[in-house]
């Protein structure tokens, strides 16, 4: 390495500060442990890059710990300042999860649109939980997180959360106390639907056999090496087998997909007596199990497409949910399977979609449906084709009511601002010349200024719904 690196003889304090800040940013960005700066390999690398910095300025772990704390507090204050400048509403995502060390945490994130309509996200808290995860406790913890960032409860519009009974209870309490809309996580709902459908006895046995087969090749170096030889001989991609994870149903889909891709190299490898003794041929799946995996691959494919769409971080997803659910229902219903287990999967999946998402397109006169409102205000879905014509008209009417309400609130705030600034006042002569029947906001046509503004708002809403929809791939925020 000495031949490729130019080593400056000295390092100025200014250069040292830049290098130290760079190392700190690396630790933060890559989420590396602070102990890394004390590792011999790291120190040797720094020495090769800049001996002067290594010999005279490179801090140890304790100093980087102090710098990390200072950076955290500076970032914390910057986030608070940014949130104070937001005029619109905020939404939250909340999740109680358990680490590999079986330690429970509450994660809370905040989402909003900037002034240029760019989606922004802040991670507010990864709070360790030492008390019982009751609905009341979760509500208190979430309120504490908001207070920490100086966020008023009135700034929160909705919370997206999982479907755990304790979280649902907490959201019910928060909705009653603060009026926050409660929105179940669509990804979690999708997982519950699929997991229930995969519990059918024959399906469960086939998946168990598939996992055992994958595990055999993961553990046996001989079998793994022989499989690569068979893949090359049969001109099949040399892809490794995938072991699924219990908490991620789509990993089961990927396991099935890979097994089917590698079926014949696998079978050939298992048939080789050098690899598999005669008494262990049971590792291979039965023909009817391979057939069932083919059907499961087809049945799970639409769910995988939905899961990928819902996991997006750089685009809006809630507004597309009604159309996605409708499309998923159609795809599942059109599936044609031969095996009784495959038919059972489809039947159970259809039932799960109906039970868990059946109310997603429900319009209630008492409560706003945030999913439907989001879909209606997304120009890609403004034709409301996922609703009946009658419900579409009702939803458009609800949008008009909300728009008028917002316009009145804005008008009231503007009027207060004008009075505070002394503008908009009538002169003494204008006051004397005004008749008893004149409205303070009446124009020449006899229509009040407020009525005129309301009609403008209603016309704008109707014009919006009358325009052509944007293509589905367009960004509705641009």
C-alpha cells in the first residue's frame, strides 16, 4: 500500500478537525460501533492515509462518544426547529417490536410534506419498554415522545400502526382523546391474511418439507458442492437456496420460487448415492408437493406484488390502497388451481381480504375514512373507479364539505390577521352611508363575500373531479 498512498509529513489542526468529523459521519451513516476507532486495523488504515493525523490527532472511543452525543443533541434541536416551521398536519407510524435479545421497543416516526411537496420522515424514538405494553401505557409513551419534540397533539392527523390488540387499544384511546385517525398498517394486514391461508394442513406439511430440504443443502458442504455441479451441467442459474423467515411471509414465497427454479438440479443431486445415502432420499419432495408449490407460487405472486408496492418509501401508498385491494381481490378470485390445498389457500385468502379490508371503501356519515379521502385527493384515482357510482358521489360531496370547512377556517384566520394589522377597516363615512339592510360583506349582486368564496371552493372541487386522471406511474405530489 505504501506505493499508492501519499503520506503528508504533517497534519494541521484544521485538517485534523475535518478528518475527525469525517470519521464521525462514517460511524453515524454506516451505523458502526464506536469501538471501531480503537481497532488495530482501523488505526493502521488511518496511519497509511495520514500518519500525521494518526500520530497526533486520532481520538479514541471516549472522545468519539462525546462527539456522538453532541451530534445527537444538535440534530435533535434541528429536527425540533424544522417541525416548528411546519404549517400543515403530521402523521405518525408506531410499532412495538422485540429485538433478537428479546428486548421490547416502541418505534415512533413522523411524516409530513415540505413546502415544495416533498415527503419527509423523521425517526422520533426507539424507546426501550420496561413496563407492560397495555393500551394505556402505549398512549402515554406516545404522548411523551410528542412532548419531547414540542409537538402539540392537535398537529397530528393520523397514526399508522400494526394490528396488535394492545396497539389497537392505544389508538382507540388516542382517537377519543385527541381525535387522531387510526390506520392499520396494510403490510401487517397482508401478512396476517397470507399466514392464515398458509396454515392449511397439507400446505404446512409441504412447506415444512421444503424448509428441511433447504436446510439439508445449507448444512451439507458436499451436497452444496454437488448441486453447483448439477446446475452447471443442466445450464441452470447457480443461485443459492433461500431459507424462509417466520416473521416475513414473502420470504416463504422467495423460498418456493427458488426451489422450483432449482427443482431438477436438486432432484439430480439427491439421487446421487455419493451425496445422499439410500435411506435419506426422503429429503426430496413428493410429486404432489412440488405440484402444490407451483400453485402456491402462482397464488402468492399477487400478494408479493402488493407487498413490494406497500414497502415503498419514496412515494405515497395509502391513496392507492383501495385500488390495490380491488386488484388483489380480482387476481385471487381468478386463480384456477387443481389441488384441494391450492383451492383452500385461495378460499381462505379471499375470506381474509374480505374480513380485514372489507370496510376500506366504506363511507360513513359520522366518521371520515382517511384511506378513501387520500385516494379521492390523489389525481391518479380521482375517478373513484373502486367505488360504486352512488358512493363516488357521496365521497365527492364529503370532499366538498371538508374543502368549504377549510376555506372558512382560513378566511377566519385571514380576517383576524387583517384586524390585528389594522387593515380592512371601513372609514367613518363608509360606516354612516351603509344601510341597515346591507351586509358588511355584501357585494353589488346581493351575494355575501363568504357565499361567493364557498361557491368558488365547490367549483374548484368539482373541476378537480372532472379532469382526467394522471397516469398511475406519475407522482401525484409533483
